């Protein structure tokens, strides 16, 4: 409850504009309760960041078939991103918009988190197998995920009106076209 309220406030107002009293009010718990779990706002933010990444990682590993070809794996990644955007928009907004390195001193950029390193590995393996264009695996991963993430951003901002789940085939085919052989 506290982390959910903090995530919503951080997304709406930014980390620096949110105070512990604002989190208390939004979550409905006491100040003492917050401080019994978190030493300060940065500690709360760190736990929220770690919980959000863990949640995404759990969904990622549950959804991405390890025995599939490169297309099947990347399609699953895209579908997961679309599902989170549609079903957990606050979580997706948090992952995309919060600049964690501004307030968590030793945070790793989200593109270096384990799920995103796995995406890069999927692409590197696809290049090695000849399923993808030869080239820099990181740039190829950026090319694929760029289409997916931009669509998510446009959906969350209301520019794309249709559910991403309804238009996933077209978006995934466009993303795939940027890297396939």
C-alpha cells in the first residue's frame, strides 16, 4: 500500500516534490509505520525501485519461452510490455519516466537491469544464429525495443487510442522488421 502510493506520487509529481507526509496521506498509514519499514524517503524509493524491477523480472521469466526462436522470445517481451502498459499503467509509467539515478546514489540504469540484459542477449544470440541482421547487438536491441517502448509511451499519454494488445501484431511486426535478416 505504501509503495503503491509512493509510486503513484513519484510518477505524478516527481521524486523531489513528494514528501513523507504526502505518502502518509496517500497511503493511509501513519508516519511511524512508514519509518518502521523505511529509514528515509531514499530508502523507500530504493525498495520501490527494487520491487518494481523484481516484479518485471518475474513476469519476464514467466512469459518469455526459453526454448523458442529469437522472434518468439522478442514477441513475448513486446507482449509483456504491452500487457503491463494496459494492466499496470502506473508501474510502466514509473519504469519509463522516473530518473532513479537522481535520487538513488548507486542505482543501475534500468537498461542495465537483468531483464534488459536478457533482451540484449536474446538479440546477440539471434545475430549469432543468423536470425537477425549482422551488427552491434546493443544497437539492434535498441532498434527493436525502441518501437515497442515508444508505442507504450504514446499509449500512456493517450496518443494511441487502441489497446496495445489489440494492435500488437502490427507493432511487433514493425519492430521485428528493423532487425530481421
